[in-house]
């Protein structure tokens, strides 16, 4: 089960950039080797376990791209229009008899090209003369409006790679190859705990000084979107021994343990001590805001990630630490996040050397260009700031200020998870 080497302290260092952290994780986590076979209809979101070479060309046979009339290439009208007697009618799914020289055949989109024909005239471009002959205009290039066999994908081409996280278009390709089942990596098993005496689970009584645990449900939803099998392990209290017990119990049965809260350096932050008593741990002071410390550890060979408790910090660090870890465990090809440039509609100052994520909504400026509008408040505990915005503006380490009108990189929530 050892997905993360025990020399976890090699992760250490006083302050780590986001890129360094992600690089270290992905270098040290090794992929789960267990496979399973799923039906094509259940393959969306799963990670493909083997390369797939095209078992047939796509399209499988040369066919017409339009509704129209097929002719032999040698007979294409060059200078002036020319009329052709009609010979044959080929529908999609039909069989094509060879075309007679000097004739044209009626053909429909997706129908196989008749032997002898190389070009199709769109029906909009032809007319029928008084004698019922088809009049074809000059100037069409040989091969026009024809889809040759294999023009999309030639037979034998590696069309899908092992490690591909399957999206609907990949499922479509597998279906086009006639496959009914795919070998995928088994789901990554993740144990999720919240920590904190101040938390109550929704559905349970809440004392006056408690709030309902929201992070656990957010994190479980994010993990499921990454294709994980999630064990909901509830809330651990702020007490070293019970935290240690809880963590020790699940290690070995999971590929990853995820906790939220209790990783700051306050007296009531017990996750660090608990992990150290049953495994090894290092606190990463990641140069990211919102974020603060993230804990990385190993218990009985199972990696542990401890996220901060503030909901927005938890969300942002999930994206940057947990997401790449889960992808690496699943042997997924890297899926780097690419911020899309757009215009800032806000001013902002930040510290150099730290990466910051500003919650922002999208709107159209007066000139129609997309602009990012900053959420008016900054607290890392404000769930409304995640709910009422569209994504995160990424401000790199070297940036110290943003002026309205400046170009900034935007990551949509839809792309993050
Ligand atoms: P901590 O990281 O444990 O110091 O918590 C930081 C802040 O986040 C505190 O205000 C906590 O009450 C809050 N918090 C911690 N865990 C959760 C959670 N699971 N759901 C919502 N808020 C939380
Ligand atoms: Mg706490």
C-alpha cells in the first residue's frame, strides 16, 4: 500500500511554492496497479488502464459528407456545366453498386461511396434539366465532400492512452471502435475526516457554540468528482489520542486519508501530534493564500493530507494538493490547470513570493470583453464567497499589484474539479 515513501521529511523546507509542492507529490506518489473492467456506459470519469489502438479505421469506409450526387473524378466538369444521366441511389447504411462511366448517382450523407466515384456535388449546387438529367457545375475539386476511410483515425493508431481520465468524447471514441468494456484503474479509496470540537454533523443536534460541518461534504463531493470511492468517517474531536486512533484505524484500508482542520500551530491543533504518534508527518507552509499550512504524512504506508479548516482555504488547497495526489494515485496523465486570460475589474495588492487566489465573478465589460469582478470580502471562512463567484483569479508569486484593466489568469470552478 505504500504510495508515499516514509522519508516524508524530504518534503520539508520552511516555505514551499505551489509548484514545488505539486512536483514533490507527483514524484513520490506511485500509481495504484489494480484494474477493473467496466461497461462503456459506466466509463465516464474513470482512468483508462491500457492504451487503445484503433481496431478499425474511422470512418470505417469512405462515405459522402453531404446529400448530393456522386461522380467519377475523371468526369468532373472543368470549364462549363455538364449534364449526367442518373444511375443509382445510395442511402446511409445501403450498399453501393459501381457507378457507370458517364453517370451520376444520388447519394446521401454517410452512405458509402460507390466504386468508381470520387467526388460528391451538394444537392444545393445542382439542377435537373428538362430531360431529367443532373446538371453539375464546373470547378469542384476531386474528392470534395467525401470522407475517406481512416481520415479521422487510421487503423492501429494509439487513439486513447493509458492514464486518460475519460470524458464523454473518449467514451464516444471507444464506442466508435465497437468496444463494450474498458479496463480502468480501480477507484481510489479515500477516508475523509473533519476535526474540531466546534463541529456538529448536519442532522445532529448543534450546541450554541457549534457550527455544522460543511468542509467534509464539500471535500467528499470534490473527491467523487475525481472518481474516488469515499469513506465518510465523520468528525474527530480535538484530542490527540482519539484523533490518532481514528487515523490508525483507517490506514491500510485506504489509498489516501484526508482531514480538514487542526493543522494550524495553535494549542488546539492536534492533527500534527496525532499523526506523529502513529506515523510520520511534515507541515508544509505552502506559499499560497488562502491556504496556510497543509500537513502531509504517512500512516502504515497510507498517505495523509491534512487541509486547513477554513472552508475557502480547504477548497483552494484541495485543488492544488489533493487533486494532483488523487490523479497520481490513479496513474492519470497530468492535468495541469490553465488559467484563461481576461481583464481584471478590480485593484489588488499582494505580497511578493506567494501565490494568491482571488474569488471572482465573470461579467461582460462595456466593450463586450470578459472581466473578473472580485468578491467584495476576503475572509477564508466565507462560504458565500465560493457560492456567489464563478472561479479564482490566479495571481502568481511575482505579482505585487493588480490594476483595473490589467490581464489576469482565471480558473473557472468548472475546470478545477
Ligand atoms: P482550524 O483549521 O481547525 O483552526 O479551523 C479554522 C476555522 O475553520 C475555524 O473557524 C473552524 O471552526 C473552521 N472549520 C474547521 N473545520 C471546519 C469544517 N469541517 N466545516 C466548516 N468549518 C470548519
Ligand atoms: Mg480546529
